[in-house]
């Protein structure tokens, strides 16, 4: 009792190049940066077909959902759907034109797409 049923972390999307010091500390960051750049470049090429809101991204009006999680009790109560709806509400209320969701699990993707 009293334990959180779920969590949601939302941050404004900011495109910044990591500093040289950060690259020195994290050797894998170069690979991650190259991969991310390739993914974004490909997504932008097809933006008119895939629904990517390039204008919102370029204008700094995109909100990122970097992490969401739900406990077993939260799953029973369908908290994940409520969290998705809340994220959309927060984005709209704060004037963001786009909500980018970073998921790593297929089940999470299904929740956000529905």
C-alpha cells in the first residue's frame, strides 16, 4: 500500500552536440551519436509519409517521454493507458506540437500507438 503504480518522465527535446569531454568519458557515445544521427536523417527523409512533425522539432516544440514504467499492481489497474493520456495532456497544455516516445519494449509501443 502506498507504493507508486507507475512513473512517467517527460523532458523538452533539445538537440545538442555532446561536448568533447563527454565523448572522452563514454567511448560508446560516438557509436550512439552516429546511430542516432542516421536514424533521424532517415526519419526526416520520410517525414511527409511517417507523420514526423518536423516543424515542431525544429521550433523546439517537442516533448520527449524518456521513460515510463508501471508496477504489476499498476498493470492490473491499467495505469499505463492513464499515463499515456496524461503525457498527451501535458504536451498539449504546455504548447508542444509533438510528443516523442522512446520505448524499448514492444508492449510499450502498442500502448502508445493505440
